[in-house]
């Protein structure tokens, strides 16, 4: 795991939480059951999160949660107030959980509840291979349909089994109607290092092409956009298929 994270590191990632802080949070506030769940789900994660530590990925999840929370709050409650709402503050959560911040038991309890709620939601999204914006938007959508309270759902409300079943079904439907692509530069062919997540991404693109009416055209597009190596495409297609792809490349 550290090798994979290092191989995908960027300047942007460097300003985020360190591996040391990740280890501290995991060992002190995340249950063994949840830790095992992360180990099982790593290879399913959406591709743009596979270079992150677990804490970095949870931070990203919180950021996306905040964006979608404000959008739904504006629609359901108060548009003007929504602009100023920050439902989660990652830095304050970490500050309360660090050794020097644990004098206030109430703050620690609140911070841990927020962290673990987002951690668990992020885990479910990772296990489904779902981008966080897609997962959180769907989780809010299905939860709000049965929501009777005057406040917004909190992170720990977004992974009820009933809602997750609906999310799984909808995520499969979305893949057939919209093309989801990784944004991280490590998935460009010029940065290919035969890493597991890069090969997984290639498999994903082949699968996405097959879900569409003209797979050859889509594969040609992926080649032109430097997302699929030509050599790999040639080894995975027969001669008639490759000739059709070549026609789209001309």
C-alpha cells in the first residue's frame, strides 16, 4: 500500500494529511471490524482514490458531503443560508481527536461520531466502486424520500441497508447511461507503470465500452485520449475487432 500511494503522489496530495496521522487515527478511533473492511474493499475503490491514505479519502468524502449537503439544504430549506453552512470541518475534527485536543470530552465524542459516520459511508462507497459524489447524492436522495425530521440527514444516516440496496441498483444503471472516467494523471498511458490500479482501470474502460452500442468506437476514443495503451488493446481483441478499431483511429 505505501508503494502504491508513493507512486501516485502529487503536490496536491502533499498538503493533505500525512501517513503518520492516518495511522494514529486508524489505530485509536477506527474499530478492527472497520479496518478489516477497508482491507477487503481497497481493490474496489473508485480509481481516483486509490493513491490516498484512508484518512485522505475520508477527507475527500467529507468535502463532497458538504457540497451536496448545501445543495440539498438550499432546495429543501433555505437557499440563502445554505451558502454559509459548513456541516463538517475536517480540521476541527482532527484537532479534537489529537492527544492535545482531548481535554474536552464532548468535543471528542462529537468529532469521533462525525469521523466514524463519514468513514463508514466512505467504506460503502469504496466497496461499491462508486465515486463519492455519486454515492452521497444517491444516499441523500433515497434517505430524503423517507425523512420526516426538520434537520438534514447526518453522515451516519447515509448507509442504511435499504438505501444501499437502492444505490447499488442505480449505480449499475448509471454506468450504462453515462461514462465515468478517472481524472488522476496516473491513468494516462504515458504514466503507465503496470500498477494494479492502472490495470484495473483499463479493465474498467473495456467493460464500459462493451456496455455501449459501438464498443470499437469507444475503445478507439480511449486510445486517442491516452487512456488505453494500443498494445494492450491489440492483445485483447481479435483481428476483425482490431481492424474496426483502426478505422475509427484514422
